[in-house]
């Protein structure tokens, strides 16, 4: 008799999968909107509060301190209390904190609240990708997770639109922009009551009745007869087995393979390097992008407009990565997009006119965000169920260290050279990440490990 996870793996993509993908994706987009908004808020506060580059860099980096801690804790909690519960809690935390940040009376208050925002944001992303990957049909699992990550572009575009139309409206424009961040707090209820818990997690906790009910709902959505079930009127062997067989050891009692075990340590190390490199270059570039354009002589409105145009290129980047990941595989797609990001970063550093700035920036958006999509697809596939959340969360947490360092480093790189030096360093980080990506195992078409 097939297992529940095999039954899920063999299903076509149904309306239930679509509901999970969109429900998780909206939370993902709201996350991106919050992260993106701070780049526009920084540029505005540099004008309205007369902040220096060091103060601005702390506003940009402190959220990533929280994200590093949140990613590690969120992954551990997801393996213990469930993916859905942690997902909803993180939305609530960062939504309320972002709304409160709109009322900040000074830089100290803003920094404290941005740290709390980071705790929620950091915990959400690896948990959401783990939940979706555990439901997606095996043959398109990578593509589904890349599409989930594609919602990041939607959220960043929302941030760019708010930055362009709301932030420059007056001295309090940035406050109204941050007030929009209250939306995730309300959306947490949708996540808590509208999305299913991971079947793999439920089985690992001995909650077989719940797991069977969810699998049957997905099978019914696909018009598939539940595996092992007799025609109407007959007793279901699947149900009988669920009721009579003793439950296996709960997750807390089951042995867990360390992410640094001899079998997993190589992939864990490579994954951490990729996470570090992509975080360093992405957040170093995009958190500072509006401010760098202002420093080059463009006014707020024009710099925000350029950033909006550059951000739009994220969507086709995700779309191409979503297609290639099931054609080329995870490893090659990730490495190629990281290499493309390195070339685009170098070109952006040399750009000296509006046309070349926009062209190089759009190329950087295209390749960088496509790489993000492939990274989130491959991460959960590298670990068994009992350590999947903590494995992806630990990699994300390590990557957040780079996202802390990069915004703080930008002012020093600017003092030592110019924009070309800044983006040259980012290009080098992309190259290192691309090389590490080639050492990851290829998991295209391979079932997720249970233990």
C-alpha cells in the first residue's frame, strides 16, 4: 500500500495546491513588501532626519540581525510545533511591529522595532518554503517553490509603488508607508485557519487521522480515489490501518540526523556558502539602491522611479527560473543565475548614465531573483522531514549574517572607492556562491526524504 507522502507526490496540481501556493505566496509578498519599504524609508529619512550613512546603515542592517535569529528559531519551532503555526505567528509579529514603527519618534525607537520586525520576517521564509515543498507534486516541486518565491517580486514591486507614490508626499510619507505593514497581522488569521498543516509533520508526530484527512482532501480535489479504499459501502483498509496500528514514536522521541552528520555536512556547508553570498550581494545592493541613486544626484522621485523600473525585472527572472529548474535541474539553474548576477553587478558598478543604470539594474534584478527562487527550491530537498525546517532555517540564519554585514559595509566601500568598488565586491560574492552551488546534490524528480 502506498504511503500518504507517495499519494501526495503522485497527484496532479489541483485547486487545493493552488490555494496553498497563493495563500503562502501572499504572506511571502507581504514579507517582501516590508523588506523593500525600508530602502525607501532610509532614503527619505536621510533627507527628513538628516541622518548620516552610518545611521542609515544601522536602520538597514538591524532588521537582518532579527532575521538571522528568527530564521534559526523559526526552523526549529517548525520541526516541533508545525509549519502552519509558526508561519501564522511570524506574520502577526512582524505586521504589528511594522505598524508600530510608523509611530517612531527617533532613530533608536525605529531601530528597536525594526529588530522585532526582523524576528518575524526571518522565521517566516524558510517555514513557508518548507510547507509548500512538502505538498507540491514531486514532478513539479521545484517549479512550485520557485513560483512561491516569485511572490517576493510582487511584494517588492508593491514596496516600490508605495515608495514612489507615498513616501515622497511629505515629511510623514514614510510613516504612512510603514503603516501599510499592519496588513500581515490581519492576514495571519487566514494562514492559521485557511491552510493545512504539513502531512509529513503530522505523521512524524503520530497524528495520523489528521494526516489522512488532509491527503484525502487533496485526492478528492484531483478526482482521485483514495489509495487502498474499497468502493462505497466497504470498509477502508487505509482508515482501518490508521486506527489499529500503534503510532510511531513522536518527533521529540525519534532520533534526528544532524545537519552536520557525515552524510549531510557537505551539502550543508555548500548551502550555507550560497546563502551567505546571495544575501550579501542582494541586500547590500537593493537596500542601498535608492540612497545610492540619490547620492549620485538624482532627486527622491526620480531615484524611486528608477528603482521601480529595475524591480519590475524580478518577475521575468522568477518565471524563467521556474521553467528552467525542471528542465536543467536545481543545481545548474542556481549556478547559472548566480553567475549572471555577478556579471550584472559588475556592469551596474560601471554604469554612468540613466540608460545604463536601468539596463544593468534590470539585469541584476532578473538574475538575482531567479537565483533566489532556485535556492528556496533546493534547500528543503536536501534534508529529511525531522530536520527539514531546522536545516533550511539554519542556512537562512547564516545567510542573514551577510545581510547584516553588507549594508554596514557599503559606506566604508564608498569611502574607499566608489560605486564600482561596491558592486565589484558584490560580484565577487556572487561568483563564490555560484561555485558552491555546483557542489550541491541534484534533487530534481527525487522524493523528499522522510527520515
